C-alpha cells in the first residue's frame, strides 16, 4: 500500500473534523464505513471489517484533536496524546521511497505492508498527524471562524479564517443580520 505524503497530512485533519460543535460523525460502524469511503483516495480502500473498529478510530481522533487544538491555541502538546499517536504510528512498520510517476516532480511515499487493515489505516492517520504536527502546523493550521463550524483546516494564505467559501458566506450573512438588528454579534475576523 502506497500512502502519498502530500495528501497524508489531510487524513489527520479529516478525522479530527468528524467531531465538531457537539456533532459526532462516527457514532456507528455505518458512519465509520461512510467516512472511510470518503477518505479512500488518501487511505486506500478499507475492507468492511475496518468499520467495526469505531472505538479505536474515536480514541485516535480524540488524541489528534487534542494535539491540533493545542497547536492552534499555541499551547504545549499533551505528552499522553503524543504517546498515543506515536504508538498508533509504530504499530505498523513501513519504509519510504521516491515515486517517479512524474519524473519532473518525484514524491515521497510510505510503503506499508499489507497486514491488518485496521492497523494500517490507524497507522496512516497517526503518521498524517505526526507529519502535520512536525511541520509548520502552527503557521498554517486554523479553526474555522464561521458560526457553527469550528473545523480544522490548513490555511493557504495568512489571512484566511474560514475553511470554505460556504463558511465565509455564512459568517458574512450572520454579521449582516446582526448589524441589521442593531447588534454586532459576529465581528470581522
């Protein structure tokens, strides 16, 4: 299984965003299967039995969310969460290779053995978090400022405060409605 480095960082953010504003998107194995399918371009196709291990994915998600929240708020990373993510990553041996599919732009890929599919996916997500946290995450990681969003995203520009155009529009509409009613509830970011 080849895991592309560039897309790898997004798997950790995607898993962390399955819990947002009190809404848990990974409550059942069916929810888990749907999320795994949505992430299959990054994580590869996961067999159906992987979706049965919802509790393991939720534990990893909680550790990753705690670490991402610490980075965004510029707090010290919790040693327990770091140890949990490191253990998940270490549960599966791998090696890196250069992929020359495009000779002009070689890519770094992780080559993971074809063993326990759930361990493979959990290790991929943990490695995604490690790469993100070991990079310039503090400079590019943000929490969306739109009302009722709160998802993590990587900002392409320093002034970006919303995860999507839809969230930006929602924030502007909320700000306009607040002004129209004589109260400024959602200030400009």
